[in-house]
């Protein structure tokens, strides 16, 4: 699921000045000001041999959907985006049912990533009788990162309605 949402910034300020503790290169929309953080995910990224290597390390404080009796079995979907187009995608294996899952999984993207966005979506599998659902997501602007060295950080997860769509971000926009 690739999200497209509207964009708005207060005059003369970037949204990153209003939302604290965002991950390196993380992009958010104005809706995050009124949205709860649904957890965080630790990611490490680096360029090796012209490939983008992403390590999904772990997550913490993951939320479960209202009314759920137990935590879902989480997994992570990663999309390499160029505007509205998905250039490549990958996902992790399902982790244990806990709000603090450990993934320790490497994903490699061979498509050129310069000037692209990365969409990280944490999904929850509640079992055979219920649909899989989105726990939260984060958008990362890869052009704002120096991936010649390893970049590691915790990225806040927000509802899909609060995340800015990758096609809505101006190239020079610092958020």
C-alpha cells in the first residue's frame, strides 16, 4: 500500500522543528501533530557496491489495534519509491507476537536509489480469522542521507493518514 496524502507546512518553518526525535531523513506530514506515535523501528542503511542495504533491527512500543486481545505477529514491508511509482519492494519474515520484536534481517535493493524515498510499513498478522493490518509507517528521504557510511536510527511510526506521501515532498524541503 503506497500512501498519497496532502502536504502543508507552517510559514517559514519546517515540520521537523515541531516534531521531535524523528529518524535521520524521516519525512512527516502536518497530520502527525495530532496523531499518536504507534511505535518505533530501528533501521540501519548503507550503500555497498551501488546497492542499498537496509537492516531492519528491531521495533519497540508497537501498538495493537483497539479491541485486540493479543499483539500481532509483526513484519516489515519496505518500498523504494520514485514519486508514486514503486521501483522495488521487500519484506522481512514474521517476528514473535510482542510489542518489542527483534528482526535482525537484511534487505538489499539493487535499483538506483538516488533522489528516491523509502517507505517503511510495519504490518501485524493477527491470525487466520482476522486480516493483516498496518501498525504504522515511516517515510525516509534517501537524498538527505550520506549512505557512504552506515546510517542508523529510530524512526517513529505513524498512522497512514498522518504520513506525507512521497510524491508530495519537494526536493529542497528539509523536513
